[in-house]
C-alpha cells in the first residue's frame, strides 16, 4: 500500500537554524501604551501632569481666588479608579464611550469619551463674607477622542492614526567645527529645553566664548555668568571667574576666560552684567536693575516659563556627569558653569563631541505626549480666560463652572486630530499597510524638521539604528530617511528613547546557583585552605555542584554562555558593551563554539574571544521592520529593491481568494494578529453558531459571546474589508485561537497575493522593460480579482429659495432612469448601476422669474408641484459602475447629528468586482514590479514537459541589473515545495541555503521521475512518497536516506546520477566530484540543464516546438497593487474649462484634458504637421468661438471652418499692455484689431457647454 500525501498547508517546514527565543511583541504597543500613559493617572499620566502644572490658577492680584484641579476622570465620574492591568483600563474606557465604534462610522462622529474634571475654588478675598469658603464641582471639559482596540482614532467618521514623531531630545549638545581661517577645531554648544529659551554657546578663533539667548545678539559668556550669580554662587568678579575655571582653562596658548573677560571691559560686577544683558535682550526698554533681575529669573529659573523636562534633566545629568534630581526641571547655576567647563575641555582636545543624529540624542514623541503638548496649549489659553473672569466675578456668584471655559481645550484637541501633520488619514489598503502606519516614525511635523531643510546626515542610516529603526523601509521620494519604521522587537522606554533587546552573556555564577549544572569551569576553584575543589575545564556534575555549594559564598568563573535573560538597551547604553551577532554558533549548552566571534562595539566591528562578550542579538530579524521581515531571502536582494519590496507590499490589494505564500518568513502570523482584521476567541469554549455575519462561542461557564464579523466594509482607500469564519459549529476553541480570517489573511497568516507558476523568459517582446505577460487562467479563476467599494453621498440642505428634497419625482427624467429607485427616490440595494445612473433623486428650488398667465393657472390647479425645480440628483460619476451593497439614510428628524443646514444625508456604497487586466501593476516581494502588457489564452502560454501551462512570464533581464536574486531562490524553493506538498518557512537572514534548495529540487525531480506525483485538475499535486522510495530501491539507491529531511547532499547526488544515466552516461564508477564535472560539461557544451538548477525545457504553446534554452520555472508570490488601470484610464471629448485661460482643466478628477505642452509642440513641429498643431493650440484648447463652431460643424456634418484667435494670445496682449507697453495687434491689411469679450452663441440643443466656465452645471 502506498502512502498518499496531500499538501498539508497548515504546517510549514522551517529552514531556520537559529532557535526562536523571544516572541514578537504586540506590534501596536507603542500606540496603546502611550495613550494609556496620557489618560491613566496611576502610571504617571500626561493629563495629570498638565493639571498639576497649571494648578492652582490665581487671579491677577493673587489674593482673591485660587482654582485647583485635584482630579479628572472619563465618563460619568471626575475621578479615575485604580486599574490592576491594561485590559481593565481599556474595558473601562470603551464602556464609557458615548457611541460605539460602528455608530461613529455611520453617523460621521468622533469616537470619544466625556472628560470630567473636579475643580475646587478657594475664595481668599478677606473683604467678602464668603472668605475661606471652598466650592467644588465636576466640570465637563469636552469629549476626549478614544483609541480603538486597533490603536486608531475615529474622527468625524474617518479612521485616523497619530504617527509617532522622532525629535531631538532636550539636553545639551556639544559640537566641534573647523574654523576656516586657522583650521582649529572650535567647540559650540546648544542647550535645548523642553519648553523655554534656547542657549547657544560659541567659541571664536580669538578664544572668546560667547552665548546667544534665543537667537539674539552674542553676549560674552562671562557677562551671563556674572548676571546669574547670587549670594550662594558668586561669579561677579574677574578673580572669582578665573578661579572657577583655573583647573580646565590651563592651556597657556589659549586662555579662554581671560580672553573673554578682556572683551567686556565695561562689565566688572553682577549689576553691570545684568544691565548690559537687559540692554541686549530688550533694546529700547528702560534698563533698571529690577527689570533685568526679573527677566533673568523668568528666562531661566521660572518653572512656568522654562522647563527642561524629565528627559532634559536626565540627558543633562548624563552628559555633564552630574547627579541632580530628575525633578529639578529648571536650569541652575551649576549647570551653566559645567557647560562652560565642558566647552573649554573640548577646545583643549579633551573629550568627544556629540553626534546629533545618534539615537541616544533623538527621542520618540508618541501619541500620548503629542496630545499632552496640544492640550497644554488649550489649558494655557483657558488659564488666561479664567484669570480675566476672576477679576470680573464677585465672590457670591463665582463657582468653578462659571470660571472655567472648556472651549479652548476642546478646540486644541479638535485642531490636533483634524489638522496636525502627525494626525493622518489611515492607510488601509491592506492589513499590513494599517500596521505599518501605526509603527511609523516621522522626523517631520511641528517641532521637527522640514523636508526642504533636512540634509543628508539626518536622512542617512546611522549605526545606532541597529535593532531600533529599520534601515530599509522608508519612502522613495523627498521624505526619504525622514520617515522610518520601528524595528520588529524595538520598544520605547519611559524617556522616549528606542530600546533594542539582547540576550545576556553570563561569565560567572554564584557557587550555589542551580544554573551551574552542565557548565564548564574557567578557573580553578579552591576552598579556604587552598585545596582545588574543581579544576579549570571541569564540567559541573551534580557531585561537583554539591561540593561547590558547600564553599563560602563566591562567584565562580565559567566558560561564557548565552542566557535566556533578555535585556533592553538604549542606543547610548549599548555603546559601552561588546555585542555578538545572532548567528554566532553555540553548542547545546548555549556556549560559544568558536574561539573568536564577530562582534560590534560602538562604531567598530571586531573579532573577540567569548570572555569579552557582554550580550548577543536576540534574532537576525531584529534589525528590520515588520514589512521588511516578510521578504524571504532578503539577504540576497539589493537594498534599493528591498526598499521597493517593503513599500509595495503595503500597496497590495486584498483579493477575493487570499492565498498565503508557499515561501513565508514566519512574520505572517504575527503581522496578521496585530493588524486588527483577524478575529480571535476571547475565551475557551465551544462554537455554538456560525454565520457569515456572526460567530457565537459558549465559554466554560455557559456564557455566550457574540462576535460580529465585518462584511464588505469599505476601507479608507476603497478596498474591501471582509471577515470569513474558519471554524464550524461544534468546534472546541481555546482563548486566542483564530475564529475568522480578514481581508488579506488565510488561516491567520498574512496573504497579500497569489502563488503563481512563473517562467523567466522573453515572449515576443511583450515583457520588454519589466512588462508582464499573464495567462487567461488567472483571470478566469479569479486569482487576482478584488472588490473595490466607492462611497457616494448627497445632502438635502435648506437653501434661500426653500429646502432641497430627496424624491423620486424628478422633472424631465423618464421612468427607465428611475427603475431602480424606491418610493423615496433612493436606489435599492442590489441594483447594478453604470456611469450617469441616478443613485439618489434630489430636486433643488430654482429662482423664479415673473409668472406668465398660463403658469399662474397651472400653479392655481396643481399648487406647489408646478413650481420650478432643478434636478440635482446624485449620479454615478463618469467611468464608474458596480452593484449597490449598502445605503445609509441620516435624517435630522431621527435625532442624527447633522451639520447645520442639512436636513437629510444619504450615503450609497457601490461595489465593483475588478478582474486583473492589461495595464494593472503587479509586483513580487523583492521589488520586482511591472505592468501587465498582455493576457494570453491559456493554450498560447509556454508549457512544462508534463503539459502544464505556466501562469505568468517575467523578463529574465529584470534580475541581473536589479540584483534581487531572492526572487529566483523563492521561485526554486516554491517549485520544490509545491511539488512535494509542503509550505516553507525561510526567515530573513536565517533562511534556506542553496544546498537545501538543491536537495529539495532533487527530491521533487526524483518523485516526478518515479511517477509518484500526479497532477490533479484542481491545481494540486498528489504525492506518493512510498512509491518514489520503492522506485529508488529498484535502481539500487536508499530511498530513506534520499527523502530524509536532512541536507546531507544525498538527494542531489542520486538525482544527478539518475539524470546522467538517462542521458546514457555510466555513473557507476564515478566519484561525486566526477559526477559534478560531467554535469557541468553537459550544461556548458550541450545546454542540458540538470534538475538541481531549477530549469526546464518548455515548449511554445502556439506551435508545440521546444524553446531553444532551458528556462527557470517555479512558484513565485505575486501581488496586484492598488495602482489599477481602471482608476487611471481617462478620456474626454468636451468638458469644463478654466475661467481665466479658457483652457480645458487638467486631471481625471476634474474631467480634464491632456496637456499638449512645450515638448509635444516640438514633436509636431519636427514632423511639419502644421494643421494638426494649429488645431491643438486653438479649437481643441482655448479658441472659445472656434470650438463652439467646430463642434456644431462636426455634429451637423459641415466642413470645419478656420480657427480663430486663442484666448491665451489675448491674455498675453493684455499682460504686455499692463506692463505699460503700447502693444497693438494688426491684421494683414495693417488695420488695428481690438479684442472684446464676444458673446458666445451656445449650442443648447447639444446639451454641451463649450463656453467654458468651471461651474458648468
């Protein structure tokens, strides 16, 4: 009996050699944790910090009122409960929401939760009888946008993402710049606070150290030090200043403090310094000592005006080797002195300058902090309003609610979510695009860089990006390097710095540690009397461990091993350690096998012995982002193509029949899990009911959980979001098990494309320049068919002439056009519609002129019905078609929140099934993109020796110059995997090697040769492994060894010998090397390709003749991208014209024409096509009279008259006249021609407006 194997598509054969230790973290935790930090006061709380900052608000005199904000809460309460974990926090927040997430999409409202603040008013006015009274109230501070479970926000019915911002961290940065005159390296420093005045220090080539306060004039640094001195820190005299820096300013050739003092001869005391500083900072104001002192205090020492922030203080302490408290968030005098000392040191060649592009000096501001900064602006505006009201209201009527006006706060939040550069309309093309958008890091935005000013250094990959920011995934355009993506395992710490995980290398253990068992001792261990208990090189057994445990407590040096302990390091912490790569070879005890290993230490790459190594990488994929880690054989692709491959996966359209890749990397499941489109069981239990729209699970306690499914929902990009159940009634499910697939997933794995049978060959020139030839079978089987949903909406408003009306009763429209509308004038669901069809009937009142006698009679008989109305119905736009799948009707009468003046709103969703067609863009995962040039009948496609036609033909010239060899390796392994019925797992940087691929190709050939693979018509192969083994045994080979799942090279050798024997070559006496030489000779001389090369002799489908060379054939994963020809193709005969130039508008959205520009004119000139050229520049463009007459002539079949004068010529004449030039136009008879606005005779019977106005309704 033969064992028949069908492809088991649930399991994957892994080619990874490095064990998988650290599970991929929750990929959207950067969004969720930051939002929770902003809202939850028990873990710090961004909002709590804000209310503490502005509390108390006092009136202008400071002795009438005090307003405190002791607590805040969401929902009904003004106090937040304590949460035991993140899950309970989210449950509390989602339960407090005003509307559900789904209702927000339907009603166009924001998914939000009410924010309530407890406000305490203390009346201090001694003259009032209410003195000492405390009034407390809960004040509503507006609706606070709530994060959905997917890490997004719903704002006005649209899903948005707040992108994390990468900005320079507050702190002090020292740089060394070369002086062009002397060639000396001179130090400059910048002190950047979180909020407040910037200080910029500079050294001139005359050894003068100066400082700029807020980008104003330069001041000698000694003047600033004298000005800030007080009784405790006295720097007012020359002697004290010289004494302060005597230990560092000791280079006799360059005495910086002496030179600086000499440059300020008039300033010799603290008071003089204050006056001098005030004059420079506030020129024009009267300089008094009191004003100067208060200015200095408010600039640097007032917490309301100057704030280093926790991060700024942490960085300053670290850079200046200070140990001040992190709560000390203002500058102090020692900071200033230490900065000047550091500048002098660097000028003298001691110490290293800072690298501003290092990730130790750049931090992430995630959604919580961005929101906090925006609300701070609103609260400060509110504070001003409160102070003004305090001075107006008497104590008897003053209450917290009358003083607090929440409008500035609400406006600030609305402005942030609605118009901030970092609050973006979510890219929802497919689940991966969603996930990547949430993990994006942008250096742009408020407080960041601008793309025009950003230089090369900021954009470049930096060594500190390793394991933190992906070096590959970034846009290709002007934003290259400014927008990045968080690496797979990276996380953001409490200070906003990105951390990467590492495994700790342990070199010594306590003598009683349980981990000591099995370890190798590195140095002799002696007892107190000096007797050796365990010699170096001893492996610790239980007996040795007992002896060691009896010794007094001590650390025992052992042969270094890599532990399971994971340590997260920030970029500047990492610089101090020596770190080994993830692919370093370890033995079964996790000890280093080699005497030296490849390591990183700061900027250096070294070979170091194991006892020097501190940490080891967790995984090879930790250096790249989620999207990049989905590219198999990434290590064989050029970086530019890998970048394109990463970016194009985000543009793949969800297909009707998703198919997970044959060759995966292992990140498919994790990325699908965190995309939010896959449905998981939230409890263990039994599935009691499954339908297309809902799954019901009864848990172990008997409670029923109803889980609704998304059906044909529209994404932001118009693609289709649709969930499909993967469980059946009666199935037992565990918590976290997958219940339903999303729009681009199969079996819980990301499935963006299709596995197609591909050949790399040129076909009649149709795949020239990256074009693609595909088979009709892909169209017929709906392999690349996708659903696209378009939203059309119409509003019935109140107008000056009366309300608009949604109705079926539309003037001058026949019954044929109304056949799909219901009695209210709204299209029925399921109707097939095309371009120009009415979706919603709507009439608008028209301005009425004086009525004639007949019209008065009609009005008297029929009443309102006879009034004049205009047809303003919602129609399907030009070039669109589809099936109506949903209609939403929102009416003011039904209590829906509609904009002012809108009585009714109707939304119609039209879905299209788009099959793949010529002009669509397709791409693989390796940046191998192209446009479909030809869809061939199945019979014309080249076919394999077994008669199977290939499904797609790619150009072989697209591989060598692009250097993305990964696509070929994927094709080879895909062929073997499909033939042998398995799915492969080839992780990035740790995937299948060429030896492994040759082995499986050999097994696949042997199985086919033995007749053990039969091709079914459903496209699946059936494999009979035992039959193949028996066939090998007949020929004297060991089938068990050949089909053993090991890369011994056995299968390759057997395959090549059998292939040579088929060609009549006797291999019985040949060695393995001779077999290889013989194969190579045959390939070189006769063009015969051995099976392990992955090439086959194809035949032309049209003639049946064999092609002249063997062709690489296999299975490759291809995606259809959202750049569809149907959205881009466009044609126009007549349409709208620009009001000024009278030329046709441009672009498909405006129903515009094609621009016939300067270079196109040259082309026609080159051919001497004078009449064509004249038509292009006149009647087809802006000759207003000529185009009307030409159109009439064409319609009536008359001869076309001569062209007139184009409008652009008239504009040119007028522009020259406006310059004061007396320009006149003369005709052939030397007569002056004047251009007036001709009254254009329209052709109303044609129903076409050629006169040219944009509002051509």
